[in-house]
């Protein structure tokens, strides 16, 4: 057991999530801090490990009275924007601070069985962030935790995966593409309370979680990039969701640097490498950006990275042009073949099937990457024809597609709000079993049934209503 360091004589007090979110913006709150205005996140959960992400903030809540910016579309097209002030003066800013933090966690909600991490010193230079790596957890369990600071405590919970041999009964959600200025509710996108109402074992945050390039102010420096994370993930609905279940985080172009980005690019002072580092800093994603996780007997999920290893989009197509890179591709094929899971699901930041618009050149469903797209789809057709599915982010519409040649099935989860939905080339009956230009998310449910297992894919709208459902059954190996 660790001992509490002598920080001051101020008494520790408990903040419920709701109370913390309701705290006013206080310019002088640093004297009583540090606080946790951006909440907590738990990621990379296995049957025995997890990462708890914490961040110390100068103030108890986001700057709700700061300078605001409008999205340049529709009636706002051409509307003058204010000059970009210091980051702390922008609406939604949550400046970091230095201090100490620890996590207490256990299986009992009152934490009477809690294990404590040591107190850890966190610096403002590190954006107030520390990620606690927990181990020795019990499989198939719900853990409660509290992140403790001198300014108050922040509570949450997460779920561990069941043991690999355990029949799988669970629900998880997948989301993508959330614009800040078109979130459709001041407190955050409507999909978040809709997802948490389903009590998912985990939520996959599938890229374009912030828009550095198209949501003003444009992120042309590391400080402005971090602002995008501060203001998005201090929204009350997002804070409540990310502290209530396990999460997995994938990056794409807009939350790395700019539209259709690849290594070597810059946006003002912000480099591609800095964008990659900031994403790792702001999310509990561990040491690898492509990885796989087993959730019981019946489910294994794969997460791929489509930015760090890719060729320039302008390179002529052919055997050397790649999105995944040789090492990631070999890892994917090897681990998929080795897996004994009843159902295998790839969650990709970008489409593998589509179809997409003809003027796009950034993903495996586009002509610009025909060679590698055909290679991967053909390999899936030959090796996992019956029990493999692709779930993709990036596209601002929902669909269930079946590739007309390989038969690979893909579900596009759709954007996080209705006002962010757009861009579809239209319904294509040669691909689509379902097509809708609306916001929402995907819910996937596993249902064991004796010697069979059923997997159900539900494309839901922003309010959580099922718009389309596809069911598949398979005998258990």
C-alpha cells in the first residue's frame, strides 16, 4: 500500500461525474487543483490488463465562455472568424497543469477491495497526462476505479474480456467521424448516450475523432492540435461515455494531421510525426497502432492503422504501393489464420469494400489502391470466407456492402451526428444490402446458443434506433 504525499492540508473530497461536469469555469481554480475536466479513459483491455488514461487540468471544468468559431458551410459559408487568441481563451479549452495522481481500482463499487497505484508526478509539459498500466485483472469482470488528485476524485468503470475458452455473450459499439461544430447538441454528439444506454462491453473509437484541418481554428501547431482534443473530450456526454466502459482507439487522417495525410506532410508548424505522437498521448492505445484482441471463445477483433505505413496517394498503383505496409499486412494474415475464434471482425479506419466516390484516392476501395485492395480481399475470400467481417469508419454514411467479386462483407458505421452525414455516391445494388445517409453507430452483439454462436450487426441511428440488422449463425468449433 502506498502513502499519500503531503501536498497540502486541503481535505480530499469526492466528485461524482455529474458534479464535476457541472463545475463552473473558475479563472483562479488552479489554487485548489489539479482537477480532471477531461475525465478518464480506459483502453487496450484484455482478460487481465488495461490502461487507465488520466489528465490533470488547471480548472474544474472546460472554458465554456471562451472565443468561439463557426464551421464554414451552408449559411456560415464565408462568415468571418475571430483572430486565434491564446489557446486557453478559446471555448472548450482545458489547460493542463502539473500535480500528482493515482488510481484505486477493484471489483466492488465502493472500492473496499481496492488496489492502489503509487502516486505519480505529472508535468504540465506532458499535457498533464499519465497512463496507468494495470495487470493481474480478473477475466470477464466489471472493475470500478477512481482517479485521485488533490483537487478531487473522478470515478469510472470498465470491463475485462472473458477468457478465450469462455462462450461469448456481449455487445460492443463502433463509432467514427465527429465534427465539433456540427455535434447537434451543446453537450456532445447524440450517439454517446445512445451507445451507453446499451451497456456495451467496449466502444471502438474509429478515427476522425477530431478534425484538425476543417473544424476551426485549424490545428497548425501542437498547442492547437491539443486544443481540439481538450474541447471535444471535455464535452459532458463524451466524458460520461469514456469513463463508463472499456474503449479502443484508432486514428485516421483528420486526427493525425490533415485530409488524406501520409508520412512526411506538414500543416503549418505541425508535422505528421507530431500528429502521430499527440494521438498516442491523448488516447490509451498502448505501444502498437495495429493489434488484435480476443473476447472469449467466439470473438476476435483486429485494429489496423492506415496512416503510418502508407505510400503517397500520388504514387502510381502497383505491387509496391501500400496503405498497411508489408509488416502490418504479414501480421494481419498470420494472426487471422492462427485465430480459433468463431467470429473474426476487422475494425478499419477506412473502407476495404466501399463503394466510395470516384474522386477519392485514399483507401482500399479506391482505384488508387486497387492492387493492395484486391490482394487483401482475395486473401480473405480464400482463407476466411464464412466468419470474417469488416467494420469501417471514415465514410459519412451507413451501409452494409458485399464485394461483388470476393464476397467480403463490410459495415460502415456512419458519422456521429446527422449534420455530419453527406458525401455518398448513392446506393449501388451490386454492393449494397443497406444504404443510408444519416448519422449513427454500429452495435455488434454476440449470442451463444448451445453448439452455435450468433453474431448480429445493427446499424443504429443517432438516437439508438435500429435501422438495419444482419444476423449470422455458425457452429462452434
